[in-house]
């Protein structure tokens, strides 16, 4: 009987080796390489106890062919389990799970990751325990089981913090941030991404570009598209050969979302297609589903619903096959939009119901409780550290109490010394009373002097009132003088300009034409100065009114006027603000402010062809406060005269057609509205004007 069993064992070994040869033969023929051939020969001649390790090396060599690699890993697992090789059993189970996960077979992946984790913990294989925890967390993340993903990520982070492995801590924090991102808890996601970024930047890890991309996606969730765009651009510019193509897919996808928000549809579509090309090349199925979803949103905005439906169908096919509820949820949301836009209300309602159902499945009450408990369990460890610090604080206070007792004894001694000196104080007090009598006498004299001073102050106050009245009268007469003089001079100026224009039409002499042109230009400049003086008079003598109007349209109109006047060089203008923003204030005063600030930005642009001139205009209504900002990369303002720019006839440049009154008018109008205007420089040394006016 024993001999029969030995025969059967030998037959089993032979049949297993034949099976491995059959499994490995075809892949080796198709994808032959020297290392695989060498390992296969080594396997055939190795004793049984060494075969699991060789099989795992062969798995790595065959990883480019997932089917072949899976068969090898299964063989390694079975053999390692049979001979009791714990390390290679854990390695093999992890490898099987890894292949299933990459093939989209997430449930199978979970089974083998759990088997690897269990064996690693029983046998104290720490590195495999960490890897298995990470694999489980990422797999649960892929199927939107975010509570379980968070649980395993926190366990993984705890092990890495115990080992003080900075790179592993950064990766774990990044993964936790991704879970919170999927849960739409963007602020908490940023906390973990920032921690990961800090470590990666300090240690100069290449993985920092993946973190940049994740932070960009989080800023999109927070509505901070400009911040998000800067992170995506940084990744695309710097992350070439250093990064995985998956990071580039995320970066181009995120950039497309930002550009779509900024209404740059063509550029957004171009970035989506670039991301799609990379995803197809690498068979990133889940990413393709996300890209198709975003392309569909573009065609929905363009009302090309048939194309939108095609992209949504492509996305949904992948999402359903891969069992990714979050993507299915996003697609139902867009299907509902299309149906509603086409007035198919029943169909829209059906998709909305499906969307709500999937949303509840992703984050129902049980999952929410699990998330809370997981967070509490993780933070409990930090609370224990706090308790330890509190114990140290108690010890410190005990020491302080002892010192207080010592100080009390010393204080008692001081009291005794003070008592002994009391008699000396009594003698001193007698002398002080005599001095006090003298002081009281002097105080009485001071009171008399104060009374006399009050009389004189009243007299001076009356004189000051008279002076103020005279000054007000003088200012009023000056305003009238400016108004009448400006009107009286503008008539002759208009005549002078008319004569110059006629002369320029009739006179042929070159020198005379030049003189008349200069005379006409001088008259025009004087006319502008008189116009602004009239505006000064108008501001000084007017009361602010309240009128509701479209502030955004005012900004657009002013920009269009200035674009027509400055055609020598193209100036890029970006307007950021709420469309059709309604404000309640004095429209004339606000127009003076907006016109002069924007006109300054156009007028003082950098004329150099090497500089791409731009003007960035933004405005918001926040808590009944109108905030208006203009940033430009023009000639700038000299720091030595920055505190004088709002003075009348003050010039920040030697431009000849500048009268030096524009910013003075702005300051007058802002003060009239009870607002505030500040000029500063950005981090890039660009000039920035910020005006704040209350709308209450």
C-alpha cells in the first residue's frame, strides 16, 4: 500500500511538471526571452522545495502576458501550500490577486488578497502584509466600496508610520486622499494630499506628479479651477519620461475639465482626445469610461445629443462590465440631462431614479456609519498620544506646584522683612503727607489755570469755525470757477481744433502742417484735461444714487471701447466674474472707476513685441461687497511714487497723452461711494488694482 502511494506521488510530480511545461510552452514560444527560458530549465531540474520561488521569478518574467502569468501564479500557490512554504504562498496569492485586479476581476482579486493578508499576518511577513493591505484597499476603491477601502488604507498607513518609511507614508496618504475625494469630502482629501506632497517634495520623489494631479482634481471639486489648472499644467510640462502614462491620462483629463469650465471648448476637447489616445494605448478601461463621460458633457453643452449618447453608451458599457458604480452613477446623471434637454421627461425621470439608486448604494447609511467608525478608530491612536502628552503635562504641573510651595515659604520670609520695615515706612509717610499738602495747593492753582485755558480754547474754536466757513465758501467758489472756466474755454478750444483741421486740409507746407498737427494735439489734450476737471466738479458736487444695473455688461462695454482705441498691439483680456451680475449703486461713479482703471491697463501696456500683454479682470458680489480687481503685465508703477499715484496731475509714466488725472478721478469716485482702492503687486510682479465698494 505504501509503495502504491509513492508511485502515485511520483506520478503526481511528473504530471504537474508536464502541466507546467504545457502551460509555459506556448507563451514561451510566442514571447520567448532568455530569462524565461533559463528559469524554465532551472524549474525542470530543481527540487520541489525550490520550485515555488522559481515559479514566482518566472511569473515576473511573464507578467506581460496576463493569462500565462496567472497560470504560473496558481501553480506556485498550490505547490507552496502543499509543501508549507508560507512566504511564496503569500507571494503567489498576492500575484494572483494582482493579475485579477488588472484584468477587472475584482471579486476574485479580493479573495486572493485576503488569503495573502491572512497568511502574512499569521507568519509575521510584514512587507507582504503591507502590500496585501494596499491591494485590498485599491480593489475596494475600484468597486466603490469606500468604507472598506478607507479601513485598509488606514491599517496600511499605521504600519508605515511605525516603520517611519517616508515614501510609503506618502503613498498611503495619497491613497486615503483619493478615497475622500470619491466621497466628495474635498477638504479632508486635501489634508492627506498636502501631507503626501510635503514628503514627496522634501525627498524629491517622482511620485509627486501623481499627487499634483490628484490635488488638481480635488480643486475642481472645490470649484477652484485656476488652482487646479496650474497643477495639471505643471504635471504635463514636467512629467514626461518620469511618470506613468496613467498620471498623464489624469492630467490631460483634468485639464480638459478646467478648460471646459472656462468655455474653451475646442482646447478642452483636444485634451480629452489626448487622454483617450493614451488610455487606449495602455488599455486603461476605467479611464476610458471617464473620458467618454466628459466628452459627452461637451456635446450636451453643444446640443449635439446623438454624439453625446454615443459617448455615454461607450462609457456605460465599460462601467457596467468593470462594476464601477461611481462611473455608472455619473453616466445616469448625464443621460438624464440629455433626456430632459430633448423634453423626454419620462425617460429623464427614469434615469434620475437610477442615478439616486446607485448613489444610495455607494453611500448608504451602513457605509456612512462604517466610515465614521473607521475614522474614529484611526483617530483613537492619535488620542492615546494626546493622553501621553497630557500625562507629561500633569508631571510638569506637579513640579510647578512644588516650586509654588517653595515660593510661598520665601514669600513668608519677605513678609517678615516687610513688617520690620513698616516703622521706616511710617516715618516716610509723614513726610509724604506734607508733600501731598504742597501738591494739593499746586493742583488748586492748576485748576484756575485750566479754567482760563478753557476760555481761550472757546475763543480759538469760534475763530476756527469762522475759518472753516470761509474755506467752504472758497471751495464752492473754486468749484464754480472750474466749472465756468472749463465751459468757457472748451468753446474756443473747439474753434481752435476746427481751424487746425481746416488748415491741415488746405495747407501743403510740411513745416506748417507739422505745427498745426502739434497745435491740434495740444488742444485735444487740453480739452481732455478740461473734461476731467468737469468730472472732478461733478463728483465733488453730486450725491451718490442707488440704481440696479448689469455690472458685468459695464465691464464688457468698457473693454470693447478700449480694444478699439488700442489696436497697435494685441492685448489678451480675460474677464472672470458672474455673468449678468446685478448691483445696486451709482452707475456713473462706478463707470468712472471701471473706465479709468481699465483704460490705464490698456494705455500703459508693454509695447515690446517680446512680451505677450494681458489684462485679467475679475469681480464678485460677496456679502453685499462689490470687489473689482484688474491685473496687468504692463509698464508697472515705480515703488518710489506708488504713494502719490492718486494725487491730481501725478504721472506714473512719461507717456505724452497722459494727463495724470485718471487715478485721481478713481480715488474721488471710490471715496464718494465710501469704498476702498488698493494698488499692489502680484507674486509675478504684475500691477494689481483692487476696489471694494459696499452695496448695502
